[in-house]
C-alpha cells in the first residue's frame, strides 16, 4: 500500500480552526455548544479555492467564483445559532454557494435541501460535501431559490444566504407552522438587516438581529425579478 504524504497546510490549519472557534465565535456571542462543535468539526478549507486555503479560518468572506462568496465564519455561526437547528429538522437552504453552510447544517443532524442558481457552484459544492461524508444528508437542486422547493415542503427551518428586498412569498408559504426562517433583507444591495422570522398562526413574526451585507438574492421574487 502506498504511503500517504502528509499535508503540511492541513496540519497548520487545524489549530487555526480551533482559534477561530475560541476567539472569533465563542469569544464573541456564539454560545450554542452545538454550533461551536459543528464549526470546529467542518473543514472550511474544503469549500474554498485552493489558492485561498491558507485563509480558510480568517474571519472574513472569500470569493468562490460566479460573483459569489463564502460568508465569514462568524456570520455562518450567527445565522445557524439564530436558526436553532435540531437533529431531524428538514431545512431548506437558499443559496448553496460553496456548500460550507450546508455542511454545518448537516453536521448538526439536519436533513438539508439546498437550492443554488449557478450550476458550476452546485457541482463544486456537491463534490466538497461528498468528500467530507455529508452527501447522504443533503439533496441539491439548481433553480431559482426565491421559489423555494415546493415539492419538498413544508420545512422546519429555512435559511437564505443572499439578500432580497423582502421575504419571498413562496418561502413564507413553505415554512411549517412554528418554523423559523433566517434571511437578510434590504432594499439596498450594500446594506441589509438579518431577520429572524417565526411562523405563528400563519403569520411571519419578524425581528431584526444584525446589520449585514450579502450578495443579492436574484430571482423572480428577488432582485432582478
């Protein structure tokens, strides 16, 4: 059997991942132990271009192609904490992107249905997720994310990783009663509010959590629709 050559960069990144969790997440306001454990377990470097692997645990977004980014680790952790994911939840993710947020949700025991409009990104994310063993917990679709995934609805949780001018009607309809949605919303593409919306008696009860800047949510019920 051939010997496996050690990856010096992987060895260097492991302590950086622990520092990210301890300082950038737990050192701020991420207190959910399940989220912290998932963030420490999932290898972010698997979801970024090879030239950017050394920066995988910097608390910053990174470009992944197609005009998209992988969100900074703090924002991923913050959104995941606000979503309050539990094992067995059916989670709809709009904007697969790199697949990193998808992996965090799967690591936490969710059954993830994820929609991406860029075929190239979806294929790359699928390969990364499969390489880390998350493929059996994730179902992927290339389509207009503002329309959700009606054939698989309802969903216990919905997370949107791009910012639209409002909560798309289709997503609100596909959220189960008592379910939670986390989504950035704003009329301006360079400044939005991260909303947490809970569905009670058919109504979406919203609260603003954080000022954010996300790439635009493009589709029939988003920008450009």
